[in-house]
C-alpha cells in the first residue's frame, strides 16, 4: 500500500491541475462548458502520457533485468520493486538447483559403475565417463541418440523392447575381454536409469574358485582312491610279507602326498589372509640359502650336481618362513625336473640398483614358451602325469608368486624346452640392507642388472 497511495494522489493532482488549466482557458474564452471539457481532456492526456512514460521505463527494464528495476514513486515503482524481488528470488532458486544438479552429476561421475539417463524415447540425456567407456560412446556426439542404435547387442535390444527390468542382463561373455551387467530402472514420467557394472574380474575370480575346488577335489580323490583300494585288498586278500610291505609303502606315499597338498593349501590360505610382512624384521640371506642347500642335498641324494654361491652379508625385510618356503619350492622343482646327472645352481647377489636377486638355474627338461605365463596358476601343470610322478602338488609356484609379491618383489621365469630353466626372485632395494657396514661395496658374486 506504500506505493499505491502516492500513485493515487499523483493522479488526482495531475487531473486537478489539468482541470484548473482547462477551466482557466474556458473562462478566458467566456465558455465555461468548453473549459471544463478541455480541462478534462488535458488532465486525462497528461495522466496517460505520464503513466506511459513510466510503463515504457518499466518495459525497458524487463528487456534487460541485469540492473535494478525503476525506483520511481507510485504504482509503477512498486510493481518494479515487487517484480525485481520475485525475479531475483527465482534466479537464486535456479542457481541453487543448477548447483545441486552439478553436484549430483559430479557424484554420479565419481561412481565406479556406469550411469546413463534416458528420456521417454530411450534417447541418451546424459552418461558418466564409466558408462561411455563401457559402451564405447562419445558423450557429446552421442547425446540425444537412441540407446539401442548405439548398443546393438541383440540381448540388450531384446531387453529394452521387452520392458521387463526386474532382473539384469549380461553383455559379453566367452570370446570377449569384458563382461557387463546392465540393469535398467524406470523413474520419473517414463524416463529410465541405465546402470552398468564391469563384472569381468568377478566372473574370472568365480571361475578360478570353481576350478580351484574342482582341482582340490581331484587331487585329493586320486590318493584316496588308491588308499581305499589297498585297504580293500589287504582286508580281502591274504598277502605275503613282501607284498604287505610294498602295499604299506605305497599307502604311505599316497598319505604323504595328501599331507603335502593340505600343507600347501594351508600355506596359500595363510598368505592370502595374513597382513603384509613387517618391514622391520630382517632375515639373513645366507641362512636362507644354507637351509635350501641342505634340503636340496637331501632331496637329490647325490644324483645331481649342486652349486650354491653368492652374497651372505645381506638381509631382507620380511617373514623368514615365507621367504624360506619360496626359495625351497624353487630348488625342489629344479631338482624334480632335472634328470639324474644334471646340475642345479643357486646364485644370490645384489644388483647395482640395490635390488637383491635369487636365481635358481637347472639343466632340466625346460618349459615351452606358451606355458610360462600360466605356471603360477594353482594346479596348472605342463605335464600332469610327470608332475604327479615327481611328487609335485601344482601349488609350489603359486606359493612362490604370493610370497614374492607380498614382499614387494617379482618372479621372473626364463625357460626353453630341452635347455633348462631359470627362476629369479627380485626383492626391492628398500627391503634390503647389509649386515656389516664394511660390506657396503658390491661383492664379487653380485648379479649384474639385466
């Protein structure tokens, strides 16, 4: 009401002034009626022009509302003030909504899963970078494109056409590098939210788990079958003393085989479930090599030429039992797969860059190049029958790989069929120290960097 009353008073004043002027003109002409008419016309015209000027000023502001609204006294000033206040409130609301939308989309962008927004016609309104990567899309160019024109998998097209989104659909599979789980959720008025997740690694882990269970079952079933057969034989057939001794010896071998397998499985479980090795517990390299040498001599029984040489004044930060297990596994494999009369050599040393290397080289049967990448898989065997004959469980190199990775190192394998193999453990410099300061210079047995 603060602006309405002045506006009324201004209008009355203008009309009054106009009327007085008109009356004066009428008196001057001695025509009172004409004066009244002229006064009324003049008053209305003046008032109309005055209001028109203010209205035009208000309209000019409406065309460009970046500045303040006209602050004239009267009705138009009040209208301008109220309009500007409503407009600024609306602008603040729009800015706030845009900020919230930007933050919401930023949150979706940070999602590890793919997110795509589809309109009522299944056209792409927006997608995050993960979704664009999953479906090989160009986020800017493919916007407002129909999703089934870009994702042409028959399974996905049928899924979208069926409009039954209770369960996800899987894209990819055998023969493809990536497998996606796609789920659609309707929202709003006919719009859809398309979610995608890369389940390649999950399926791979699940397949490895199934293979692992199957392999363990097979490895245990074989000696159990042998033991069951011998027990039945001894219970139903009368054997001679020599035959009894032979059967008991074979049963003992099969029992030992199962014990070794269970022990290796427990070691793997412990490696995967235990915390990382302590960085401040130091293990002497010389002690590891000496123990491996004693085990090798007992296993070889003089059938191979054994050589152990290298650094002795070096310590490695880690767990002694794990490091000893890794080295012993490599040495045992070398002896098992090297024919009688062959040689096995173990070298240890420090490279110029401070990395400690343990090398186990044999003159055994060697390995074809195509098998090398899979050697550290559990129960993977190049020659299954030969592995079982030599007493291996198929878990030794898996244990070695886990141990060296837990200590921040790597396992390198070089082999050629018929020419032997080299297995090398490399441990990083930050896990290595010399026992004596006087030994800080490189020893003569140091291994040169590759």
